C-alpha cells in the first residue's frame, strides 16, 4: 500500500496509483474544524500565531482519520499582514480577515513592506512546516500561497483595484510584479523548510470577476511566474485553485503551468475535464454539503465527484469551521473505497 505522500506525488505526476487521494491543502482552503480543535485541545485564534499549535492542529486532522495531508496556514491573511495590512485574528469559529488596507491605489505600491520570512506569522508558518517535517515523513506537507490577484486585492480596496487594472495598467503591472516577487520569497521559504507541494489559491482571480482578457493579462502571467520559479523546490508538484464559474476561462486554464487545477463546486467537473488538458483535476465536493448535509447525502455527492473523473478528491473551497469531523471522514472513506 502506498503512503499518502507517495500516492499524492504519483497522482500529480500523472502516474498510476492504488486509489485516489483525499486532501485539503490549507491556506484559503482551510482544513481545520472545531471538532479537531476540541479533540486536540488547541484552538483558534491562538494557533494562527504559534508554530507548535499550528502543527498540532493539522496533525490532529490527519491522525483523527481526516484529510490525507498536512497543510498550513489556515487562512489567507499571512502575506497581507506581512506587507502592512491590518488583520483581525478572528475567533475559534471565524478565520482571520483583513480590516485595514495598506495602500489606496496601485500607484502607491512602493509604500508596501516586503515579506520578511524571519518575523511575524510568516515565520510561524515556516517553523510549523519544520515541525511537521520532523513528525511524519509519510504525509505530504502542502505549502500555501495566496494568489497574486487575491493578495493584491487584500492590500487595497478590491473595487478600486479592479478598476485600476484597466485604468492604470502600467502601475498595476508594477504592483503585481512586486506582489509576485514577495509571494515567491514566502513560497520558497516554505518549500525549503520541508513542504513537498505548493498550492496557490486565488479566489479573487476568478474569470467571473476579471473576464478572460484581464485574467490572461493580470492572473495567468503572475501565477505562472510563481510556478516557474518554485517548481524546482516543490518536489511533489504544484496546484492552482480558482474560484467561481470557469467556463469563460477554460482556454486560459490550459495556459497555467501548474500540475493540477482545483475549482469550486459551482463548476461541473466533467466540463473541466473535457476542456482542460494536461492537468490533474482536483475537487470539488461542495463545502456547503460538507457542513450541512447528512452522511448519506455527502457520500453520494463524493462518489459522484469521483465518478466524474477527478484525480484528487477534495473540498471545493475552504471548509466551514463548524463542519463535523465525521463528515470529513466520509470524503476520505469514499476515496479509499471507490473503484473506477
């Protein structure tokens, strides 16, 4: 029988495996639920700022028969905070969120701080990865980055940002270059600390918001720059997650350099498989269903997802913190028992 790491590595390389893996990367695609906190006696918001607690929580998910990976952090505010944004750390049942933007316009990008991987929560994440590496080498550790569009729109007011992509293109590209360079620094540090796989989640970089043309100009090149710079360090492979309906950007998804593409439950997996080639397909069990459906209903949803042809079973987005651990176990069991 393959280890979880061997299985995920092989899937991302397009090689044959004994069965499909079931993962939840972390970052925007948070994997932690209240049940795991209660079992482990480790709680948010403290765990967002403590490397040992962070490591203990993601280990707790795996050892209690949850997802077959380790993934940190549990939010998408680490990079924004490191670059000067104000962040509210949330509660036991709510994730951290940006409450104060760093700049008012793309033209002000030079006022932003650079990410320092030796301080703050960036260091917490890196230290947590080092701890995880020592604890269990059979479980894949996933490094997480907030996508460049999502980070940019966390550093300034999103509607202003989207308007200035069109009205102030030159400065917007300078801003995006700076954001991307900092993401590469943080991603490289995570991978050098011992993470195996890189996931970039860009929920604000959806085709629904940007449209195909702007996606091609302001999302694709910067996502690809991160992948190209870091793929040598991501020994297990790379994943990009895009939210929203993907129909308008199927062609653009083919241009992404990641090994795998992950997507929201609003998108039909069969259509992605038909329109996106050369990519491992990951997804896309509804997080609403994970939190609110019965086990039997969730089993049917998960099996339908597997039947549709996904290579990796996973939630379609970050799971709700009040989702039951027993429901997460349903996904894992479906992946273990599914026969193609």
